[in-house]
C-alpha cells in the first residue's frame, strides 16, 4: 500500500479504451508540489484494450483492480475506495478530463468550508460548451414531469419546458457559467470530491448499481447536515455518459428496465408507501401510453418493454444488474491489486431510510 495521498482519484472503466488515456493523463497531472494524488482504476471486465491501457500506467503509480465481471458502477467505486489511501476522495468518470488544478481546487474548497460534504467540478463539453450537470430531487410531481412520456410532453409543449429547466437549475446558468460556488441537490458524479470520513464505510449503495447512486449519496450527506456545492474554480471536460450510451445502444429495453428498477429502489429508501404506489401507477400508465404511441409508430416499444421489466411485470426484460449481496467483493486476477477487506457496502444503517 502506498503512502497516504492527499487525494485518491477513483475511476471505474468499462470499454473505455478510447478515452481512458486522456483521463489518466489529466488525473496524474493534478499532482503538484506538496499535493499528492493516488489513482485507482476499477475495471468492470472490459473486452477492449482498456485494461492494457491502464496496466501500462503502473509505472506512473496508477493501480488497477479487475472486478472479474461487470458488477456495476457502485460496487466498482466501493472496491476502488477500499483500496485507496487519500484523506479526500475524488470520484471521476473515465470520459472526464480534469482541467489543471481541478483536484487541488476541490480539496481546498472542502478544507475551507467544513460544512460542505461534497464538492463538484464545473463541467463543460469537450468543445468548451457549459453542461447543465446538476438536478433537483424529484418528488412525485417532479417524477411525473421528468420521468414519464406524458409528463415530458406536457412540459415541453404546454409549459415551455419550465419543469425541466427548474430540475436542471437552468436559472443559475442563465448569464453564463456561474463564477462563485453554489449549492445544489445533486451534481453529476463525473468529478466530485468528499472527505474520506464522509464516505465511510463505502461511498455508494450497491442496491443502486448504475442509476441514482449519486442522488442517494447526496441525499445521505444532506440528511447529515452537509452541503453539496459546485465549485467553478474546479473544471473538467466531460463526455457525458459514454458507458451508459454504449449499453443503451446494445440493449435499450434492459437499460430502461434497470433505470425503472433503480428509481423504485431509490424512492423505496426515501418515500412513504403511498408515494411509492403512486409512482408505480404512473410508470405503468406511462407504459400504456407508450404502447399506444408505438402502435402508431410514434413511440419506442423497447422503452415500453423496459418499463414493464423494471416494474417486474410480464412482457418485460430483466434489469441489467441484480444488486450484489452486502459484503460481496469483486474478484481479482494475478498481477493486479486485490481489493482490501471492507465492511458491508452501502449507507450507514441509521441513514438508509427516512
């Protein structure tokens, strides 16, 4: 185990051979005089040359964990976290390239503002276009407008997109990218940092393998009185969901099923029974609307099937992931770093449910 770093940078890869080189270059370049970074990559059984790219950077101090199968984003982040050493931890997407000084600015912000539990970089497209990468939590009304075909139609056609704009904090970007730190509910977890103590025993709940694990993390921090802030002094270029896009293209129905199942798990942790029942009814009604639209070739039958699968109903495919049992660990192959023994993953028992 290397000496304790100032910041551990955790990266989860899956078929990222094309992007991972630039991501690692920028991550390693974050080191400065008196500021050390520790880069740990957890690979979810990529079949391209991702592992070879990462392994070739061992001489630069990059450490590799091979999970042995695609265990999902949450479990892979937790495995990398267990093997890391930094007093602060940065979760970084493999399609995210940090600008100079990004990690240091996030770390310094957390040190200067002890009430902040999570600091996020300001993201932009690779061409420099600002990204709207934060969102408000969605109650039942927000779920209707954001997560259903009918709700999105009403919002875009009759309300001028006001519900979507509010959910994405568009007002904060109205005059250009913000210049001062500002609080949000949940930034995209493409480049976010927290103190290790705020993430223990593990950052993400593995019952949410791909979706909503970032929202759950933010909600748990907020429950403990910790703020979530975006820090404009820290910035990064972000490809925005290249892994998700690849899987979406390969199997859109199962991806939709995973999203619906994860939404239901996330709301089960935080909503009461009547709200959860209403959400299930909304999703089912949305599937019926989608089926009607598909009959006249105005909808996607794969999304309909995916919704049925996420609801556990006949006619739908299973979700992409089955959450790992608590305490399960990824496998390692010879020549790569085995994950350190770790406590059961997920949130502390007193913050799992409200």
